[in-house]
């Protein structure tokens, strides 16, 4: 764990700069969008879960996606990452269309997501969880598996990188335990560390702090901030307003599948529409709860 | 029969060719279910196409045995694609239902009159794999230990089949060990735990599931080929659905997700089956089972095995060599 604490630190100045001059209106264009989506719709029967006219995510920033339960945040994650199909619309990552790409291909492009319900691979060890995420492994080919002398070096290098990440996420002491023996909060940490192991350009975190105790929340926040400072773009879903206002460079508000507002934390705090649609209901749903639906 | 004799007979079966054949098919099932999490309830279908691959090649067309083995492997490949292509993108239960149905439909096709010219229909095929016995290096005679009551002997023919069958089991186990301790094995184990998580890390889950289905199916087909070789006849009704359920019982008895689980399971299961058989026959001969005769003893044997399995699942759900901690990780 690096000793410099990110807690309470202001977002790095450059990440503010990147969004300077962007007007806080839904669908606003960003100077250097890493992810773009247009006309994205997804319905389940008669229910339109997502109906996003236009959305851009600025590269190298922390963008929060907020909205009441059932607003369509997880569904939007799913359609953008190829885990669900969109009924209509287009999306592009780093300027290249994601049309028709399945989940694993989107991930290979560098857009890696986590899930609202944690997906630790419970009967693999913590270290195996990490190693699984490494890219381009020769030993992952069926024939290659029979030639360990070819991939042993690669495996050792991956192990070293995994070790460093586990150290950083304070999971190193658990490396040989099965992931099923971790606490809920540790599983969230593992899922994030594992996603980083796959060297993402952009990471999408669906409620990374749900059900995590306050101490771990603090360290998760530090990890997210330092990711951004290392150049990874972050889009995350969260309910806790203090958390969101504290670390986000930009906030996108979703309600009933539509983007009703976006802007810097200050813009959102004072946005009457947001207060009506979302902040007013906030007291009914504590941030840690409501993690039972979606994936 | 006294108890020592029963033990000898049980041991004989447990190390015999049939146990090896079941072990091999169960290794395939272990790759499917124990490592990849695929629910295959039609492993007998792979044994069917494997047995007929050899039988049709050597008996119907009188071609060499090794070609027959290649045909068996090819048929397993095709069957796996047939099962996997439409179902492996869907939820796990679709594969499960398809496997059980396709295996049974396959059996009905092989035994139909339409196929009779090739498969022999309901009569099956005889004089299969003569080549194999021509290659037998063991001089004829009796092999084994003969110590009075505890005597286990095999003919030279049996020893030859056993040698080859257990050698194939050994090779398959080695291959499984290498695969499951490689990054490839890590991916399929990850898929077993949660395929979406693995997909989110950029792995082509469908391709891995397909590879697993094919390789495990090939193990099943080789088991079928050995069955045809061992019996020198094939008959469609040897491939009823219960064969698959015996394989499952063996896998769970030994321990799924362990390299030697299916092997130990097959040996243990055949040992138990034969022992119960002998015991029941003894008890019945002593007149202690009034009203139960002949064929009913076989049914009773299955009931006893079923009871043993229930007790196993209650008291040792991980099987003989499984890891209890892993087994119970998701049980809260
Ligand atoms: N697979 C599905 N089938 C039917 N309805 C769904 C499905 N997934 C989500 N929904 C519905 O879509 C809406 C948006 O859900 P979701 O994206 O999970 O919201 P959020 O993550 O913002 O809480 C909800 O009304 C939910 O019930
Ligand atoms: Mg959600």
C-alpha cells in the first residue's frame, strides 16, 4: 500500500481541467471521450429500462452514475459492456464501435466491468482469481497447456504483478486461501484487484461499495482515486452522496432509464430536477442496501 | 460362498476391464462437471458413438481397428459440436436436457431398422476388433494370485484388455492433471464458478466450454471403444441412460474436481456392487430373504447402492478424496 493517502485529497488538477468548459447539460460533449453512447435503448417487455439519448465519458476522470433503484444503471452497464444486447443505439470505446461485440471482446478492448453482486470465483484461491485475469496467456490455449516450459516465465511475471496488486489491496496474506473464505468487503476488493490485473483502459464498477464496512469503503475510495491518477478512466455506480460528491469529477444522473442531468458535483447538488427525482428519495434507501437485483 | 471369496470376487471386478472402462468415461464426466461445471447427463451417448465407431469400422466394413478408434474420436467430436453449438451459450440446464435426450435418441437411431445394414439394428454387431486380440503379447494361461479361498485370476485375454484399458486411464488422468494445473484449467474452473466473471475478464467462455465438452466426450468415446473391444460385440441396449447415472454415482463417490476422483470412484463402486451382490446371494441362499428370488436380487443390489450413495452425500458430500471445505464454500 502506498503511504500517500488519497483520503480527502482533491481530484488531481488535470482531471478537472479535462472537463473545464463542458456545460452541465444531459448529453454534453466531452473534449476527449473514452466512451460514447447514442440512442441506446433496452426494454424488458413493456418496461423501458434504458433510454439514453447521448452520453460521453471523459477519459482519465472519475464519473459517477447515480439514480434511484431501478433507474437502469446496471442495465446500462450490461448493454455497454456486451453482457446484454441493446434494442437500438450505438456505442463506441476509444473511437471504435462496440456494435455486436460480446462481453469478452469488449473486455479485451480494455473496457472491464465488475458486477453489482460480487463475483468472486469462490473455489479458486485468491491468487488464482488474480492470475486468471491476466491477458494473452499462452497456457490458456488447450494445446499450450501441455507445454508448461513455454508459459512458465509468463506465469511467473503475472504472479509478480498479482502479488503487487494484492499487496496494494491488502489481500496478500490471503493469497492461498480460497476466495470463498473472504468477507464480503474483501471480495469487493478482490474483484477490483482482479479487474485491474487485466490492465483496463476504463473500468466500470457497479456499486463497488455496497455492503462494505466504512473502513474498507475508505480504502476502496483511495484505490479508485489512485486509479484515475494512473490514467484509468472510471465509471462507477454508487448511492452514498457523500462518497459521490467527494471523489467524482463528473456525475451523470439516471432516472427511469434517461439521463436527466450531468455535471460537476456542485452542478448536481444545486440541480432542482435531481433533487426532485433522486435526492428527495435518498433517505429511503441507505447506500449499503438494495443490492439484491441486477447482476 | 464365504466372505473371503466375496472379497476376492469384488476385488477382481474392481480392477477388471469394465471398471477401467467406467473410470475412463467418468474422467470425461469429471472434466465436464467437476472442472467446467457442465451438466452432462448423456455421457453414455459418447460411449455409444465410440463403441459403434469401432464396431462398424471393424465388423461392418472390416477395416483396421486403429481406423475404428479414429472414427470413434471423430464421432465424439461431431456429437459434442451437435450438443454444444446450440446450448452452450444458453443457461446450464439447456445442455443438461439436450444431453439426456440426444444420448437416448442416438441409441434409438442406432438400433432402428433404418440403420440395420450398418449398425446391425437390434441385433448389434459381432466379431468386433479381432485385430486387438491378434496383438495380444501375453502367452495364454492364467494370471493372478491363487491362494485358496482368496483367488483372483484372469485369462491372458483379460490381462491384455486390462493392460490397455488401465494404460488409457493412466494417460487420461495424466492429461487431466496437466490440463487442470495449467492456465487453461484455471479458466475452466473459473467458468465453473461464475462464467460471467470470466467473460468480464476477456475470456471466450463459449470456446472453453466447447473444448471441455469435446475432450470429455472423446474420453467417453474411448471408453465406448474399449467396451466394444472388450466384449467383441456391441448391442444398443448396453447404452441405456442408467449407464450415465452410474458414471455420476462413481464421480460423486470418488470426488468431483479431483484428478483421481473418477478413477477411485469407479474402482470403489464396482467393488461395492460386486460385494453387495455376493453378500445378498449368500444371505438369500441361507433363506434369510424370503420372497426375494433371482432377478429381484439385482434390484435389491441397486437399492443398497442407492442407500450407500445417500449416506455418502449426507456424511461425505465431497466424495472419498474431495475437499470438504471447497465443497461447502457456498453453503451458508
Ligand atoms: N433481465 C431483466 N428482465 C426484466 N426486467 C429487468 C431485467 N433487468 C432489469 N430489469 C428491470 O429494469 C429496470 C432497471 O433495472 P436496473 O438496471 O437493475 O436498475 P438499477 O441498477 O439502476 O437499480 C428495473 O425496473 C428492473 O426491474
Ligand atoms: Mg443496479
